[in-house]
């Protein structure tokens, strides 16, 4: 089992407060979800393999990522995108 952690931001450097990070297995099932802390940080403990991340916040910002975990802990940061039609 490895630790996957990282930081979720908006506009490049602001923490995405209240963002939710979902971890999804290769068949598309949501395995777990956490809310980030006040600095935009999250942590999961996962088995080795390929995982997808879906991230969203209450303001409509969205982000997706993919990570392959091996025997070492890994960090994955993500900057969220503006909602459709947003400024």
C-alpha cells in the first residue's frame, strides 16, 4: 500500500478550499473521497496500480488526473479549471 497525497489549487496558487477529491479505479468505480484541508491538501492510502482522480469544488471548478502507484509514496498536485462559461 502506498500513500498518495497532494495539493489542489485554483488560479495557480490559491488553495481550493472545500474541494472534494474522488479516487476512481480502472473500471470507473469511486473507491473513496475526501475533502481537502484548509491548505488544499489531501491524502489517500491505496494499493499499487492505476488510479484516476476527479476533483470538484462548490464553485463549479473541476479537475481530473491519472496516477500510477508503485511501491513508493507519490505526490500529485492539481490546479482546477474554471466552470463552463465562468470568468
